[in-house]
């Protein structure tokens, strides 16, 4: 932000810094009149912009005075209370304020906290090495300079910006997570800080030409809520997850669509495919199904024909088969194992009446489970195919609608204050839904292939 008429103050703080170096020297002429008044012109109390380097190395006398300057924008100069025109105060430090020094309140007043590590990307680092030294004075076009009147108008207009329901949901989600994680996260966000953060989100919406905040504005909370380098990454993750959880809604219900597709697939499998193995059986006069079995036994290798009840296929209990007239053959004993093989024993022509194995029988499978039926009505097949085509067309139309909404949302999310790759976090929900819809459309091709 650049003002047409501005005052700037900069100072490198250190342990021996005195209030005079930051707030101005005491006026000797006023002191002779028993008035303790500082000459603040050219110092922090009269500045629009200020930069305090290595701020936490300063003395408590300076840091405590900064509290009212930052928050209330006032400076107590002797008996007088002076308004401070300060609009931006930037500080830099290689450390966070030490514990038990009473600096928590001042640290809380620095709303935006940016962690600036050394350059990681090779091409950026090389650009730095190739660049010219930074110039102290930069000539800027007059049309981009801002007057104090414009600044005041903007400040009032920013207050009129509304926090959207999505933004409020993100904030509530973050607060709930902070409360649940408690001491493990070690983050305290004061009500004052939340209020200042809300103004930051409103400002982002205002300078993006909107009357209401959105999810991308809420991503700025990534830079407002962490307190130490130990919890910085976790706090950023909490904020980003909250934005993901409260992402844009398209209005399309995947559950109902999946339910419809699943019911259609079940109908296809039921009508066109065998739900279980189909065995070769015969029906006797009792109208029950049996496996016909012929086995030889005895010294003369005589052949006997008998029938094994189909209902015993899944049982491991011993049973007796029957003859063609339905009479139980008690001299033959059978039982199925878990592999679908029937073990056959006989005690006939045995002096001691002991059971003796005479063979095994494996039912003949005509159609295996999942095999396609051969006698399906053509009209039924055509009807099922048309249902799949209609479902695929409907999903394709939904995909087009979501694509249009994605473009619309991207336009809404356009802002100079959040990088594009970070902005995409707010679009993950709709992007995931678009991907899921495309998978379902592709799955319709599988249903068509099932019908043939």
C-alpha cells in the first residue's frame, strides 16, 4: 500500500535500545516547564508505516508502549493522548517472544505471521543472485498512489463486507478442532485476534471486488493463528482441512445416483446372469430335484442306479439315497464334503456289516455362478440397455453442469492475496465430486458390456 503523502519509520531493535530512539526524545523546553513531552515528529508515533527489525530483542519499556500504539492507535505523550496515523507495522525476528516475559499480548497484536525460510527452489535462488541490488527509492506512477481520503473510505467500506456462512463455518470448524486438540496443539487465539482476522478476510473480499467473503479469503487464516514454529504446520493443516470440509456444494447427490446405479446392476445380474452354479439334475415323481448316480460294487462289480437329493449338496451330514421309486436305500450311505464331492459307502455283502467305500460322485455343473443365461428375453435385454444409456446420459449432463460450476467458482475465488495452488484447496470438494462423477460415467460402459 503506497500513500501519496507518507511518513516512514525504521529501526533495528536491540537490548540497549531506549524509548527515545523509537518514540522521540524528551523536549527540553517542555521539561523545564515540568512537562514530560516527547518530540515525536519523525518517529514512530507520527508514522504511517513502520518497520521494527529484531523486535523481541528490545527493552520492555519500548514493547509495552507499542501495545496501545498497535491496538488503540494512540500514544500517551506526557499528559496528552495523541492519535497515531500508523497503518502498517511490520517487524522481523529470528525468534518468537521468550516465555514468561509478559510479551504475549504484544505478540497477539501482530495479526499476520509469515514464516520466511531460505529460498528452496533453484531458479528463484538463481534469479536472486542475478538481480541488481534493491534501490532505496523507487519511482512509481502517480495513478497507483493512494490518498489518505481514499484510505479512510476503504476502511469504512471494508467494515460493510459480510462474512459468508461458508467462512463462518470454517471459523467454527477451526475453533472446534483447537478445543479438541487442547494442550497438544498449544494454540490460544484471543477473541480480539479473531475479530482482527475477520477484518483481514473482509479486506481480502473488498479488494477482490466482492461484497462477501468466501472460502479462499478464509485460507488467509493460515497466517494468523499459529504461535510457534512447532505448531505452525499443524495449525496450517487445521485451517486447510476446515476449508476442505466446508467446500463448495454442487447440489448433486452422489448417494442417490449410486443407489440407482447399484439397483440397475443388481437387476442386470439377476435377469441376465446365474446367481449360483446350475447342476444337472433330474426330477422324480415327488417333484424334487436329484443327482442321478450309477456305481458298481461287490465282487461281481454289479452296477446300481440311485438318486442323491439336491438339498443335501450343502450339508456334511450322512444320508441315504433313494431308488427311482423313491425308496430309501439304507445299505448305501453318502455325505458331501466342503468341496462338493459326495463320498459313497456300502455295507451290503459285508459279513460284519461295516461300511466300505465304493466311490465318489461329483455333480455335473451345467452353468457356473456368474455365467450369462442363454434364454433371456430380447425385450428385457433392450430395456436394461436403454436404462443404462439413460443413466449414462444423465451423468454426462451432471458432469457438464459441475464443469460449469467449477469455472464459476474459480472466478469467484480469484484473488491476489492467495496463491493459485493454495486457492485450489477450496475447490477440492467440487473437483473430487467431478472426478467421482466421471468414474461413474465410465462404470456405465461396464454395465453396457454386461448386457452385451
